[in-house]
C-alpha cells in the first residue's frame, strides 16, 4: 500500500482507470445494449455513466492534496470567538466555553444563543464570556451569525458549534494563513471525540478512527485547495470579517449556508483555505436517527443550492475547475439513484428474465471486471488510507432513502423550519432505530426473494424463463452481494447500544480508591466521563458502597467522591469497578472537563495517527503536534489569555 499511495503511482493508476472507464462506457453504449429491453438497458447504462462522471470528478479533486503550511500567527489581531447555540445541553456548551477559555491567542468569546435561555446567560457570565441573543431565530445558523456581526468588532471570527471544543493552539496554528490579505476563511475538519457513534468504525492496521466523512475531510477538501475551491462547512472555521461583510454576510435561504457563501467569496476574488489538522472536536451523531437528520439537512441544502442564484454551474466569476469541484460535491447527494439502479438490476433480471445487455455473461464480465478493479485500485490510491470500499457501500445504503428524500428538493422547494441535528440520546432510542431501518429491511427482503426466485429457476423449479443461464448466475451472484451489503448496513444500525448518556473516553491513568473503612488501593483507569469512571483494582468493592477516587491527571491529582454502581470479576483475580461520581466543586468539574474534552480527544486521535504513520504513507494523518506556540501582543480577551505549554497546565488552570 505504501507504494500505491505515492503521488506519481496514484496518479498513474487513476489516469489508467479513467482511460479504461471511458473505453468501457463506449463499448457498453455501442456494442452491448439489449434491444429486447431498451428502457432497462438505458437506465443501467445511465447509472454506470453517472458513476463514471462521479469517479472522474473525484480524481480531479483528489489529484493533488499537498498542503501549504501557514505562516507564523501575526500578533495583535483582534479575534472574536462565536459559539452558536440553540437548545444544546448546558454541559455540552460548558465544555466548549472552557475550551475557548484556554485558547492561547488573545480573543473575546461570544455565545450566540438563539434559544434565549437564562441558564445559558448565567453560564456565560460565570465563565467570563459575553452573551448575545436576538428577538427571533429567523435564518437559523446563518441568521444568528449575521445578527451578531454588527454587534462585535473583531477582525477575525472563529465559528464554533455549541458542542465543538477547540484545542488551545487552534488560532496559533491557523491565523497565519490570513497574512495573505486575499484569504477570506480557513475551514478545519469537523473531527469528533465520541468514537462509538453510528458513523465511526475502527479499522485494524489502517487509519483509525474511520468515519463516514473521512474521505471528504481528509482527501477531497485538501484536494480542493489546489483550485481555490475549499468549501465552508461552518464549525470549526475562521472567517475574515472584511470578506464576509463584502458579500453582505452569510448567505441565507438554504439549509447549508456554507455552500452559497463559499461560492460568493470565491466569485468575489477571495481565497478559501482548508487546514487538514484536527484542532477542535465535537459530537458526531450518535444514532442512526440523528445521522439521517443531519444528512437530510445536507442533501436538502445541496438541492436548494442548485436551485439558487449561487448555483456554481452558472454563477459568474468561478473557474472551470471550481465549477467541477462543486459539481463533484453536490453530485454525491444524487448518487443514491445510481445505487438504487444497481440494487434493482439483479431483482429485475431474476424476476423477469430480462437482461440489460445482449452479450453473454462471460463477455460482459471480461469488460466489466478490469474496469471495476482499476477504478477500485485508483480510489484506494487517491484515498490515501481514507477510502474503504466496503464501509463506503454500507454507509451508502444507510443514507440511501435519506438522500432520495432530500433530492426531491431539487424539484419541490421546502420552506419549513431548519431541523438541527440531535446531539443527545432520548428514551426508547432502540425502538426508534428499528423503525428507521424498516425500509432497509424491506429492501433486504426484496433482494432475498429475488435470489430465491433465481435459485429456483436455476434448479428448474421456477416459472421465470431465463434464456441464458450465464445471466441468471451473474444476477444471482449480484443479488447475493447486495444482500451482504444491506445486511451489514442493517446490522450496523441495530447492534449499537445506547445505554449511556455520556461518552466514556478510553484513557490510561493511574488512580487510588479509598472507602471510609478501608485503606486506599491503587487502580488503573480504563474509561472516564464527566459522570463516572471504570477502573481495575485488586480488591472488589460492594455495590452501592461510597468511595473517594483520586485521579492522577496532568497538573495534579483530582479527588472525586463516588459510589460503586457496577462490579465484575476478571480472570486474573482482579475486579473491574464502575464508579458513579457524586457532586464535586465547580473548580474540580472544570479540571475534569478540560482533561476530557481538550486533552483526551487529541490523545485518542494521535495514538491512532502514530500507529498509521508507522505502517502507512507519509500522506497519512498528522502525527502528534508540537506544543502550542505562545502568542503575545495586545488583544481584547474578556479575561487574561492563558498560555499553556503542556497538558499539565491546561488541566491545572482550566
């Protein structure tokens, strides 16, 4: 794989795949269409052609992902940090504000509360930030941001969702891009700390954690930099105020304001930059319901974008490469039609005996198999460790009906209220997840039924007439492959357990546990959350027993009172204890939040990045970052800016 990831090799494979793909489509269109079933033949060919165009656009975007490093962050720039919220839990917002508080570059933090909640105003005041609200929530996220612009005066705006916690060196490592006066915004990858979400999967020996948007965030967006076509995705990002005001503020009227705003900036002569380093961590949709709600908003926003005056295919001021880059991104929301055709094709063949090609199955496979192999190899090469065919197919099935529903907005606009992505779990979530996958289960049953019909025909017991046995065998194998992918998708949704309300970080810490009537014993921490800890100790403790847990955090020990809520013996004679925390002071809570939401997510990712770096290409994810560079100079921070040089100071001063 290391050789395949080399830029020259990857591009050669991609070029060869494109040439063969064009030749294959020419053969399909001129020598293989079946005149006995013209509509069926043309529909299948159209699906293949759509896939070919999507592949070529991916090659364009992923051709060169080489990054230009930012310069030194200039001192003395005024920075406003906008944290946008509506109805998120206070503990989620609190973690983000504590993260903003340890940003090393001088700044002012504003909370833009569209929920107009007194409790949020109190939290903001307690943490030394500033509170902004407005009479209504018109325009949703974009309207909230536009309303705040005239009420603040920072030259640069950091935009964060309520659940996105920045790293201390967020500004130190990105503000240098703005030395170029043409740079309007810097977009960063929306990485996540809850690695047990529906969209995350571990992958042994590769880039871990892999998630559904890994290819876009780690390959496609960096590749867009070459064409000045990086897309603004909202949080986390930095925007130059002058650039935003020059286009009249954030574009409204669509569910995804970033797309039209990016087009307006680029058409106006501004540059957009994608910085691929993970410098902020948020919450990924935990359940399939939340996952689909977010993807539906994206799909509907993309369709509204194509209907708007900012359509990149017609708006003046963009280059051809920029237009094609946007087309490649938006076309992904129409890909379910291709996938639906591929799912339906073996069903039609097995149920009716019709075939979309007139050549024999062997001849068809002789042309198709090299095409599939070459395009797959090119995707792997250009994907640079972030492309995973099987997982991509599985998540494509999970998004199938959601994207089909969203694509309707291309013909029929929807003026309904914007639906935010659910961030927290709710009661009866497992029952709701089962309802969400009912269409997929029906699709699975259809494929299985068609496969049984085909098997019966193969054995001479079916009623469907198949003039060519080769087509029957090919369709039967195709249906089996479809069944496998659909089953993987359904199983992914149903096998998840959502019994905890708070994510437990897998951390390695030492600790001691003491009870009122026994001496302290050492323990090893295995997972930790704001509400409890899982430890392994030599001696078991009874269920319900009160105890005190002393965690050896960077910056000093933290002692928390708790109660044993779970105990389980291990094979080596030790015991695993689940301990629920009881109330602790605001200072202790802030220290634990700083460790969990600032330090722990980075360690989670960097352990995986270092493993990948040892085995894979130099183009892989970034390894552990150096310590933040302290930035001095005047600023307008609401409280003195901190300058943490290591995690001990972050955990100790939060």
